[in-house]
């Protein structure tokens, strides 16, 4: 009798499990996000008003250049190890 009961449970459980598996794989709606603001800048950088308490900073206008990979590895291997003072 146990095999008959198991067989009936299996017949009922297999379609239910298959339905749950299909439901889990179903495509979900893609979420869309909308800002409650309109971009009027035309692609320009938007700057806020100057803060009168701000500290002025001079940024150097140095041209950036790429460093070849071999030079970086050589510099890292030549760098001296930092000495750690003994604890105590």
C-alpha cells in the first residue's frame, strides 16, 4: 500500500514542481526608472553656485601619458621595501 500512496503523491507532485520551475524561469518585466527632472544642459557640465566659504585649489595642467607595462614592473621591483619599526 505504501507504493500506491507514493505513486499517487508523485503523480500529483511532479506537475506541481514542473509548474513552479516554469514560473521561476518566466521572464519578468524589465523595470524602468524615470527621473523627475529635465536635463536642460544640452550635455554640458552642470555647475552649482560657488560656495563663499570654499577653499580655492590650484590644479596642475599636466598632460597625461601612458606608461608601458615593462617600466611599471621594473619600478615595482626596484622599489625599496618599507621598514617596519619594531613594536614596543
